[in-house]
C-alpha cells in the first residue's frame, strides 16, 4: 500500500460551479452560501461514521485512497477553506497560498494516521469552517479572492466549491 501509487489529481475542478458533477451529483446552483454551515455539519457527522469502519485504512485499489486517507484530506480541506474564507473576509482581493494536496498526503502520512484522532480533528476543523461561513454577512458573500492560477472566487463560490469537495469524497467512500 505505497502512498506513491496515487496518481496526483491535476484537474481544475472549478467547473463544478457551473455544471453538475456527473460523479457525485452535486449541483452548485442548488446551494446558497448561508446553507454551507449546515451542510458542513451534516457531512462531518457522515465522515465520523466512515472513520469507524473496520476496513477504514484499506485501499479499494492500489491507486485509490482508503477512506482514512480521504478523511485526512477532508479534514485538511476544512482547515484550508476555513483559512481562505477568513482571509477573504479580512482582506480585499487576497491571493491564496498554493496547497499541494498530494504532497500533503505524503508528508502527513495519511495512510498511517489513527482513525479516532482523525475523527476528532475532522470534527474540530469542520466546526471551524462552519463557524467562519456562518459569520458571513449578507454583503460579504460577494467579496473576492484569487487562486495563484488566476481563478476568481467570491466567498459564496468558494463555499460551494469547498462543499463540493467534501460531498464528492463522501461519494468516493460511499459515506
């Protein structure tokens, strides 16, 4: 079960903001920014259940993350998008630092982490992200931020993009 067997995902997933995801069924146009905190809380509970599975650390194929590895990724997604949303709320037009999710998975040894601790950490980072998105005032949803590749997000589009990632990976692990 070598970590380097995973092929890095190089897709630009921003298209999910404009069309439904054929894989998981997520439809960004059906999500409003103020719904995001409740969606995050719902997904966090589902992820905690995934982490109690007896086979949580087993990869379904050598080149597919285990549910544990996906949960570690989602825990970090909660943290990264919480930070990005907070930055957008605090600064005008910030550019986000790059985040190499595949390098993080290797460096943090996702496959070797304790599922119980991941569940605790995932719940905490989900709570943090939900609180940040819950704090957004009506006039702040349109605030802008930028990825280093030039992709433009509003707080609302960032929220939708973020929630898709969490929902999509629940689909990946049948959670």
